[in-house]
């Protein structure tokens, strides 16, 4: 297998990471959102273009601490001023890429670092990559002078991190005064974590410290996973009139880079080491991002569930209280009494139900005004009940959101109506729903009342009267009246039941009551459901793709499988032996001598090798 499957898997991983948004302030959310962005940038800036063009020149990025002398080092390696050093910090703002003229084709388009604009002139714009052609620089090698990793300007720090992630080789420059600082070691740890090829340059070492500082740094490197990285020591020395370091101070670095440029096999090993390490780091970093995506989805589901429970409780309360006799008090009961007789008469009606029923049919003609009074009272009572429960639901929902940091964040950023109160149009919507329900009841009794058997009695009582009686039965649908409530209110329900039975029959009354109650519950549920939409709107911009976490994990697993199958078809043809054994006398421009290549990889004791490098530079 080849890199074809790997390229496809990496592309799928890139696509699965692109839409990642972690807006809720959950633990690790900011860190994992940044990780997702870094992985996308790493794929765009380095991994995908490098995998597609393994044969492209080795890109060495010179980065490091403020004042470490990166630009001076780059100029000294080249042998002329190609990047401007200075004493005012930060110095380097726009990165500079130096390459052989025949290698410019690899860098003038957006093959790597697609977010940077190419320029042939110096710029102070961090979004510009200045390309400098240097004929004396060996083909197969390009060098970038990057901004400070610890710059006081955040954009410079971000750019430095981006450039280092796009490098095949980090040439990390620090000074004798700052080699133990935390920020450089954070970057070096990142290099270790993704197995990037690294060389460390310890610059500006006082002569008296040449035997102490480099070995100590070598020990620190070994302890932190950089035992296989070269360490070069550059003594503090006078620069030339052009601001360049003496050639003897930089010749070990120059020769080492020249050797890599000349030896295709060595260059390829460095590229594959960094590329594979970067891909391996993606495989490791992707699952925590997927976990963070799932955590966001779970938090959003919790917020939605809190609101749903609040309004479900409101629907339940209305359903219970509209059927347990709660509404058979006050104005509703008074208007029903006006409809069927005096209050005094109602108090004795338990013993006279049959007689009272006959009286109702004998006395009520057409559409009595008292029936309209019952309708209005029912409307008012139901509206008050639903409004009360709607307000309570809003308070519960808002309180539940305030109980969590992420819920409070949603409320703080919501620019719509106050979610602790019912919406401004809620009262009107409730009134409309109750009127619509009363219309439903009218339709029910109208359809049932036109049956020939009951038509006469139905017409005698009138549609409004029958509807009023059915509403009274609905309001005691669960038979929850007890104690004193069985008195007047209970008798009212019994009367309504008897009246309806006389019109429709027992079975029909039960069916009508069930249908009317179901219609009321549905109307109330719809009203509460509309209130829920406000909370959905508050969460709408935060919602992500529920399957995104699955896609990220699957893509990362596929990358890992493909990575272990190899990069065979991405590699150029194996170089001939003569090319591999290119003479080490080739050097970067301005080199006056050939220095034996020493690397930590060839040694068993890091401190011994460090001492050898120091001795060479002395």
C-alpha cells in the first residue's frame, strides 16, 4: 500500500475537523477547539502538501527565543544580509524564506503555508512570506527565518508556531542566558510529542561558560526526549562589519545543513521522520477532540431536556387541574348555576336530579344568555390556569440553566426575550387556544347532537347549553372531588352528566368527554411547545453535527491504519549510491572549512557529544 489510502484518510480527517465548534465553556473546550484548529492548519500547511511532494526541498525553520540571534545566524549561514536583525523587540515580523533559484517553484505557490501571501520584497506584514533566491545555497534545502516564539506580539507567536509546524526540520535557537526559559521548552516538547526532527543552537555563550552551559543543555535535552537531536554551541563573539558571525562560529551548522542538502537519503529520512511524527500526533490528538464534541452535544441535550421537562410539567399540571375539579369554583360555578337555576335550588338538587333535568329541558329554549356566561367564565378560568403554568415553566427552565456554567453562558449571550418569563405573545396565544378548544367542543356536540334519536332534546337545550354541560363534565373528568367539594360543585357535575346522558346516552357522553379532554390537552401542549422554540432558538447557533465525533474517530483510525502500511508510492525512486555518498565538502555559501558532522544520534552519551561540538566551535 501506499500513500494513496493515507492521503484519502488524512483528507477525511481534515474534513471532519473543519466544522468543529465548541462554544459552550466546558472543561477542555477551549483547549480542544484550539487543538482542532491546529490540526487543520498542520494538515493544510504541512502534512497534505508534504505527503503529496516528498521530493520537495527540505524546509528548515529557524525559530526560537527573543534576542537569541536567529536572524544573525541565518545571515551568517548564508553569508550575506537576507533578513534584517535589530535591537528593538520584536525584530522579525514577516518570515523570510531563502532557497536556491531552481527550488523557488516549490514555494512560490500555496503548496505549503497557503495562508501566507508570497512576496519578493521585505515586509512588516505577518501574513506575508518573503522569498529570497540565493544561488549559492545548495538545492534541496530551504531556510525560513521565523518570528520569536515568545514575542510580546501575539500574532508573532502564533506565526512562529505555524511556521514550526510546517517545518521538516526545526533549527531551534536559544541563548546561554535563556536556554532554561519555559516557553522555548514548551515548543521543544511539542516537537518531541510529534517526533519532529530538531537541531538546537545554543547561541551567545560567554567563553568562560563554554565548558558548563552546553553540557547542561545537552543533559536537559536528553531528559526531555531530545537525546537524538544535534546540539550546536556558538560562542559570544564580535560580528563583522556586515553584522555577520565569524565563519568559524557557524561552520558546524552550515556543514551539517549542507550535508543534509547533498545527501538525498539523509534528507528523505529527516522528512519522513517529521512527517510520520506529525501524522502520529494527529492520531493521538483527534480522539480528545471527538470527546469534546460529544461533551458539547451532551451539554446541549441537557439544556434542552431541562426546558422540555419544565414545559412537560406545565402541560401535566394543566391537564390535571382541568380535570380534577379545580376549575369548578368561583366564576365558572356561579355562571353554571345561573344557567341551570338558583344557587338555593342547586343545594338541594342531589335529591331531585330527575326532576331538575326535566325542568331544564322544559324551561331552556334556544340559546340562553346564561350559557354564554358559562363559556366566558370557562375561557377566563382556563386562560388563567395555562398562563400561570407557562410562567412557572419559564422560571423553572431558566433556573435550571443558571445552575450550570454553560447554561449561564447561553443566557448571558442570548439577545432575545427574557427566558425567565413567558413570551410577550403568550397570553394572546393562550386565549386563542382556549377559544379554539371551545370551538372544538361545539363541533363535537354539534356532530353528535344531530343524531335523530337525540336531536329533539339537543335542540331543546341548545348547542351552547350542551357544550357548557360537556365542559363541566370535562372539568371533573378524573372524579377528584372529595369532602365538601362534593357539595355544590359535585352536584353541578352530576347534573351536567345527567343532562348529557339524557341527550346522548351513557356511552356517547364518555366518548365526548374523552375527546374534549384530549382536544384541550393537545391545544395546551401546542401552546407550551411554541414557548419551547425560544429556548431552541437560544441553542440553535451552538448546535453541532451529532455524528461529527464518530467521523473524527473513524477518520483518525483510518489514518493510523494507513500510516502503518507505509509511504511507498509517495517516495521518489531510490537514489543511486553515488548520490547517497555525496562528498561532505559541499557547504553553504561563505564556508571556509569543512567540519566533521557530529550528531547526538551517533553518540551514546549526550554530554560527551556536546563537549565535542563545543570543542569544535572553540
